[in-house]
C-alpha cells in the first residue's frame, strides 16, 4: 500500500453567549417550551425588520483579535437562500463577501512541536430552528426558539494532518472563546459544533484529494472516530482504484458509521446577495481598540503567571487553567488570602475526583468562588479539620451552599476544648500501654494509634495538632 | 430583446424558487427576465470606475440593539400564523435530511 497523508480543515460553529438573539430581543435561553422565545423577526414574518445585536459584533471581533485575524472594519451581512422548514425566512442571514475576521491563526502543540493552524475567516450568522420528527404521523414539528441565536463560524485552512491535531485545535479555540466569555463551547450541548472537511493524498503530493464533509460530531471522541473511519474508507477507495465522491456525510456515533447526506453534485445554489434590511457595520479604530484593551488574560499567560507568581507546580497550573471555571475559583480564593498551594490542591484533588464520580466535565463545576474562599478560610483558621473538610467540600460543590452556615448547622467545628480532649487522650493512653511503651522507646510513629482512637472518640472533630501537642505533653 | 432566457434556465429558476410554472407562465417569465437583463446591460454601460461599491442605498451604518431581553412569550400569537400546530410547534411535512 502507498503511504497516505490525511488533510483536514474544520468549520466550527460557536453559539455566542448573548442574552438575546442576533436580530431581535428574544431570549436565547436554552430549554424553554417550544416557540416561547419567538417573535415575528425570528419566525420570518413578512414585514418584520432585523436589528443587529451590538454584543454579537463585539464577541466576534474579540474572537478574531484573539486568533490573530485581521478585522474587516467595514463589513456587512448577506442572504444565503435555501428552503428548509427550520429556516423560516427561506434565507439565512450570514456573511459571504465581507466576513468580520480574516487571515488569522492559532498555535497548537503537537508531537513535533508548535504548529500554526491558519484561520481563513470568521463570520457572523444566525442559527436555524429545531426540527423534531414525529414518528407516528407523516410530519415534522418546528420549534423556532433557537432560530436567530447568534453564531460565529470559524473556517480553518486545511492545515491539520491528524485527529490529534484537530482535537488540539478545537481545544485551543474552546479555551480562547471560554476565556473571552464569548461562549461556553459545549460540544455535547451544541454550543460548539465542528464539521470536518477531509481528504487523503499520497504523502509528498502537493495536490489535494477530493474531500468529504462530515457533520454531526458532538464530542471529541466522535470527532476522532469519524476522522479515523473517513480516512480509512477514502484510502480503501483509492487503493481499489475508485474515486472519492465529494459529498456531505452525517456521522452516527452509536453505529460508528457515516452516511451520505447530500452529494455536492446537486450542490445548492445559494444566490447570496447583500441583505437590504441591514445597514453596513463600521468598526472604528477607536471601537476596535476598546475591544482589544478589554481582552482578558488567556490561558498561556495565566499558566505562566501561576507558576511565577503563586509558585504552584507547572502540572497544577496546566490543569487548573485548562478550564476557565477552575482558574476563576483559584484566583478568587487566592485573592481572598488562601494559600495558592492549598487552593490548587483542592481543585486538583477533590474537585477532579467529584467531577469524575459525577461524570461531568470540569467546566460544569458550579461551586462559587465566594464559597470556595470561605471554605478554605475555615481550614486555614482551624475551624474544621481535613477529615471534616472533605465532607464540607462535597456539600458545597454543587453551589448554593454557604460553608460557614453548613459547618455551624451540622456541628462540624473542630473541637478546641483542650481540657475535654486531654481527658479523652488520658483514657486512651491508659488503655494502650503497648503504644505508649513503643512511643517512649523512641518509635514516634506509635502515637498514630493514639491519634486514630482519639479521632474516633471525637467523631473526627478534634484538632489533630492539639492531639499531637497533648500526647507530647503527656508522654515526652 | 438582447437577452434570451433558455428553457433550462427558466426550469432551474423555477426549481430554486419552488415554483411550478405552466407553459404559458414560463414563456411570460422568460420574456420578463430577458428584459430585466437588458436593463442591467444598460446599467453596465455606465462608467462606475470612480464610484465606491455599496451594499445599501442609505448613507447609514451601525444600527444596533443593546443585548437586553425585551420580548416575552408570544407563542399564541406566533402560532396563530401556523397552517397547523401541535404541542406548541409548527407542523410541516416530514422533512429529514
């Protein structure tokens, strides 16, 4: 068999985190009853007029700046004409001729080092409604709540050569966009969607092969599987002397198989033209500068700063900054005076354990920065000990629980009653002559048995430092 | 009329517009479209080399809305436009890609 190379470009759709739709004042909130977030504009009623949401322009520009794009300061919207029941106007408002961002790139880490993936363009457009197919009757049901939700489409150049590179690129985009707050970028909920354009060619060839486009990829695993599957089937075709057909395929992740949706032979003729309902957009130098100066600290800088300024290990900084909510928790806690290492330990240890147990993603953590800071303060001030702390952490993890009130209510405060504790330890010492003998013979570890029994007797609420001190007073 | 619209073109335009035209209507549409293209040819004779291309006839740009939810639930009114409704949705002929 010949040596083949896979060539991949991506079209990534990202739902922007605006409160309202792109062209009307309907809510973008997810999960409302069908058609409760609709109006004449987003249902394409005759005579309705779209008015652009300013925040959409700002988010799109911010993403463009963060991905090293040139901003098209004079841009406009075009109509893409096609009939489909989820598209009530019979056209989608999008940008063809003057997309808001062009010619950018992001850098990804690969086994061979840093690699640039070029971005061809980023454009703004509106999302379509949702079609539900009724199994019992011969009809489909349309819900327009999603119709008009703002999207940006990020189109890369065909610069990726493996599934790993594709995932590194998507992760990079996700981090940039999440740090900007421009979207939550959840593949499984559809707020980030990737279409994979893939072709294969003989290694060393400078010509591209015929490509296929695969849609409906809603997890990193699905993307990796679809790429492997599509690569192999194209190589099989070429090896058996057949040709790859340019077509759009839909991935079915449960069957690990893709099927043809529509062939590009009957490629649709979209008849784009400038949307006469929307006036051009002019992004002045001043406005651009304002957006630029509001750019947040991104992951790479944050990661370096955590090591430099807070002296936490590189590994910890890598993990914490991989998810913006964790980085936010870390910074809130440190700002409130927690020790960076202590804060980092709880994010790396217990947080990751609970995330795994609950089978959620780390960016779905709902714990508030204020609760996390207050919790760490309880430990630092010696109000709760480590054993109890784990219980408290679990209780506050899902958000909405005040750790101070929780500790009070459940009587979890560390027992700092020295006289009471001394009495308990004296009794335990009396019952454990062997441990005492060992201890006094120089085996300091023998104290562990006494500490353990004291903890048990106090239901875990005793102050471990105090126990050690009392043991030392009584036996040394 | 300088521009002649072919039968294939009018057939194709009909498909794009989802219109079924009778033979008479096709002939009429062919002649209308031919005349429209003639008019465009006339415009194309003008020297526009010193005119900035524009996408809009008004000298207006940057008409924006602030990102504030104003619209509430108006489902009843919106669905009043549906040819048929079911469970708060528009019912359409079964459409699967």
